C-alpha cells in the first residue's frame, strides 16, 4: 500500500503557495522576464528598440506583453509629443524589485548550463 504524501496546510504555507502562483501567473510566458530585464538595463526604450533587443519576438506579441506588464504596473508607457509621436517604455520602481530575481534566475541558468555541458556564457545582464 502506498503512503500518501502529506501537504502542509498551515496558513503560512497556503499564503506562500498562493504568492508563487500569483507571481508565476503575472510573469508567465516566454518573453516577460526578457522584456523586464531589458528595460531594467536599458532604462527608457522605444518599441523598436525593444524589438531589436528581445530577439525572436514578433510585433503583436511584444505589444501584448508590454500591455500586460503595464497593466500590472511593472512598466510604464510614456507618449512623447513629437513628430512622429514616439512611445517610451520604462521599468517602474516596483518593476525594479524584480532585478534580484532575474539575476538569480540568470545565475542559476549559467550554473546549470555549466553543470550539464561543462561550458558557461560570459557574464552579462538579462
């Protein structure tokens, strides 16, 4: 007979699991971490600047991801009254709080890559 796994049902554990679920929902997908990391390093950037930096993303997907990140107050969008009108995207103060998380993920990935292939990448910001 198999022994059932026990799950910690304390309020602390439930709160932690819910927080992880919320965070993963907010930052899910292939591109959001890359966009946030790029804006942390690049400060204010235009749409086409982001297209060049986030290799492989399409215009529709970038637009959708920027809208999601703006809606969740991780980035801000500023429309400049120029001819033609330009839009600049910047990381918000709250978005900047993701920097240590992005750094930790990048460092974990570098260590993992080294452990499975014996090779690592040069140090750079995401």
